């Protein structure tokens, strides 16, 4: 079962990454905004490392 877990994880993270990219870039692709960070309800700015106004997302291990 270990090989199954190793196979599923990269696929899961790829799907998650693709979903976030779709959500963040869709308003720009639809020409509603010029930059991803300009969409009011977007979490894009949270993931930007060089944005001083919004703290970066930090993930802490559970153990």
C-alpha cells in the first residue's frame, strides 16, 4: 500500500495547485482585472511572498 500512497500524493497536490491557479487567474483571464491580486475576493495576495501588506501563509507541522 505504500506505493499507492506515494502515487496519490503528487496527483492530489497537482490537482490542488491547478485548482488554486484556476481560481486566482480566472478573473484576469475573463478581463475583469489586470492583475490577479486586484480581485477583491481572491486569496492570491496571501500566496505572494513580496507583498508587504498581506502576511505569507506559513504551514507548521502537526507534530
